[in-house]
C-alpha cells in the first residue's frame, strides 16, 4: 500500500561549533560544507523521489524568520517549488515544531510526517530511504518511530536509544538514555542493542497529535494557536509572534518520545553524521595522501592530518599538523583537530565582546 | 666642529619573508609592524634632530617608483616636507643607490651621507645616534665607516665584519666575511672582534665618490648618468629608466667596502634587528605572560609562545603553541615560529600560480 510521507526539515539550529563559516545569518545547514549542495538542500534532496511504496509529499521547512529569503533561494535553486515554509520568530526547540508540522499535515488523510534535522549528513542515501520505508510499516500502525544510528564507536556526545523486543523490522524502545561517560559508552557499544539518537522521527500526523495531546497538551495547544493566528502568504507561514513566545520550549524527545508507550526504533547504518564539529568534517571529507581535507583557496607545504578551508581568502600553511584552519573574509580559526569542540570558547568570547558582526 | 650629515634611506626591498603583510605594493618598510610608525618613518625619525655636534640635513629616500605616493604620504604624515625622493624604475642593488646619493649630496660642501636600510628596527635610539656621532669623527677624516652590530648570538644569517686595529672610537676593518656555519659563528662570537654587517654606512660624499671611481667606475658613471638624465619634479627625481637599466647591479659591500683601504667599523650595541622574519618580530615584540606577541584583532584561548596578527580580520586560536599566525583581508599564514623562513615556499608557490594580487 502506498504511504504518503510529508518531510519536515527542521532548520532552526545555529551551528556555532562550525564558526567562522556558520553564522547567525547563515547557519551551517544553509552552507555547502559537505558537497555542492547545502545540508538543507541535501536533506530535502534525499526525500524528493519515491522510495519503494513510499511517496514523499511537498516538504515543510521550519526555520527562523531571518532566514526566510536564504531558504527560499536554496529551495528554488534545487527546483523545489511546492513547499510550506514555517517561520518562527525565535526557536522553541523541537516539540512545537513537530506539533505544528503534524497539524499542517493532518489535513491530508493518513499522512505521515518524517522529521529531519536539516544539518545532518548521510553518505548512504539508499540505505537511508530503505530505513524510512521500513519505519513507515511501523508508523502506519500508529508507532512513533525514531531511527537509531548504529554506533561506529564509544561516542560520549550523543544520547542513546536502548532497543527492546522486535516489532516489524524494528524494535520497541526500551529506554532513551542520557549521554554516557566513556566507560558506559563502551558498554553500550559492546551490548549491541544501543543506538545513537539522531532526532529523526516518522509517524502518522494523527498518531503524534494524539500522543502530544496526552503528554504535552499545553505546549501542543500553544503551538497550534500560534499556527492558527499566523500570517499565511502563499506558501510562507509566519507564526504569530506573541502566541509563539507564549509556547513552552521543549525537545520532542523529552516531551513525547521518552513518555509515549508507542515508541519504536528502526536501526540505520548509513554513514550518518551530525556534522557537529570541524573534526567531524575532517572525518567525513575526502583526504589526500597526507590526511588533509582542503576546501577553497588553500596552499599547504609539508603539512599532515589537517582540515583547511579558505572561503574568499587564501590560507597558506607550512610545517604544521593535526590542525583545523578555517578562514572567511572576516575571521580565522586555528585549533588542533581534537579540540574542535573548543570553538565554543571563541564564540562565547565574541558574544561577551558584543562582536555581533562576527557571529 | 659641526658635521653635516644627509641621511639616505634605502627603501628598495620587497620583504617577502613578511608575507602576507609585506606586499609588492607596500613592502615591510612601509608598514607599522614594530610600533605606531612604519619602519621607513622610524628610520627617518631617528635622524630628524641634531645628535651632539652632528646636524642632519634633509633626507634622501631611494625607492621603487611604484611606491612614490605611499612614501610621499608617510613623509607628510611624519611632518617631513624637505626631502629628496629618488625613484628607481627597478632595483639595481645598493651600490648605484650610494653613488646617486653621494652625487646629490656632493653639491653641499663637506657633506657626509649616512646610508640607512629603511627596514631595520633599533631599540636604543640614543645609542644609535651616539654611534653615528663617533663614526662621523672617522668619516670626516676620509674613512668609509660601517657600523658593526654587536652579535647577540651565533647567528648564521648575516655576514660578519672582522675588526682590526683601533682608529679613533672604532677600528680599521680587517675583513668582511661571508655568512658562517654554526660552528664558525660560535667562534666569531667567542673571539669578540666580529660584528654583524648591517649595511649602515657613513662617509663624506667626496670620499665615497673617489673610492667608487677607483673600484667600480663603470657602475658609478652609469648611476650618475641615470641621475643626470632623470626627470626632476620639485623634490622627486625619476631616474632615467633606460640609463638606469644599463647600470650594473651590485651591492655596495661587494663593489666598494670589501675593496677599499679606507674601511673602518664603529661597533653598535643598540637592540638592532633587520626584522627579517615573523620570528624576529616575535623576538623583539612585547610578550604577555604566555610568551605571546599579539597585534590587531586577536582572540587566543589556552595558547603559548605565539606571534599572532590580525589586520582587518579577526584571528581566533585555541590550544596551539609555537605558531606564527598572520592574517590580512585576503590571506592567512600559519607556520611554526622556528620555520618562519619557510614563508618563502608559500611566496614562490603564489608566484608560480600567477597569483599576483596576493604578492
């Protein structure tokens, strides 16, 4: 039986760990960091054609209103004319986004929504689409499906999903567990039934609204009110700012998935990355014989094991190794690859200094 | 007896070892790398007021013609209205410069000229002026005086001057010796009568012209011809391009100093540097408690032992040490301090790529 799935691309993140490329005015998902398409475009491109008996409908994109024109341009460049763009006056985390998307989708009978963070990279697109197809079998029966990423190492930076009994081609969710310490992460890896929680969800619109009305009724009503009172101009919806401000901020994981009895997990081993740091981009990038990933206007002499990017500026280095060097026309970042998370310290300092033009 | 000295600032160098700050269009001597004045301005400022019985006349500046307006602006900013600017169509090394300056100065009776590379830094200006005053006592008697820098270590990057018998407050020059290897440099340091050859000279105009006519007559005549046929517009002289092209290219050291019997050396221990690399700038710069010399728009977290400069661009680094990071609006350079000489490799690559806009 053909299943109708409406993709929902969540584009509300700021991606400050990829400063200086990622900026408030153009966060990482709107940048072409992993190929010729932006990550938002990649996210939508993955669900632009039918996958088995799954048909994808016109996507819903939820984003901050300041990114309206950038996103419209990127959709147009990709040849996507039929879409709904929901603009938030400010972020309220993922639960209100899901409520609004489900509400919009619920006008289509039997519609399912596929919630996709717009800033992830997936190498094996066929594998991804195959997992979606498997998940749809469970979602059509009323399950709230999350996709569990097969861990490739004892990662401490993600929450995990513990899979329980089998159901269809997936498992019931036994528990969502917090980011572990290194020892615990190794135990999860060894156990084999733990998956990374990537925040990719699939469910019927009516199923998720029913669960949200049970587990986070206030939030769901507030989100619906902001949508109903929003201004619609053709395919763009501006949520009502006052009503959306009044909506509680919460993650969909916490507000719904950790509480519902309908949670199921479908494993996914598709070369997934949340592109969470410059080191992650090094990990997934094409390396030369010196372990160097280079993009843009770059000249390296006697260097090894580097991620180097020059956007509109020449980057030259001699005799260094293990570094990230990223330069834009107004900013340069240099740090060891293994300290890629510490770009936070730089961003925080810029914030403290009021250097908004660089953020 | 009052001595009249005409300072001659030689500003023909390209300073490619300080790329990306130093550019063909604005070499290092026209940049404020060591303080608020450019090195050319500093060079002229050091000889702008009388030193003991030495009176300094209006300076002569010799430079490439493409730098005419930059230099005029920097002289004006320093309040120097009375000067002669000699413009070369292209460089012919230092001997023709000295011949031309001496020729210009020789119209003033008993004038001496003080030849100064425009891209050196001197910490102890009083000491410098005192050495000049001592040198003038020898120059007035017809000696060709070079100033020998007291070595601060077994440096292999400079030629050395071996001092012989005392004469006045200096010594006769026993020999000019080539750049030594490390062992020899240490021997020179231990011996005590070896000095770095900094290319700073003082002599009477008539004395040096006499020696040049003896030791490099062709070059001297050719330089004079290019001057005589040059176009003079108020205080700017454009050397005749065809005649100057025909002038042999040679260093004043080689063409004259190594051959004359009149060479004398006056020691100078004044915190001299030829600002020959980014590491040299680190060496002379004011360091914070982490050994960091920072200039411009710089933000460092957990870094040590660095030279960092951001000119019109923000430079941010975390957790690195021992590096030079220099960024301008179009280029970034990263390399270990001890490899500062290797910026050559980058400049050569830019040349090979025809990236003239970055050179």
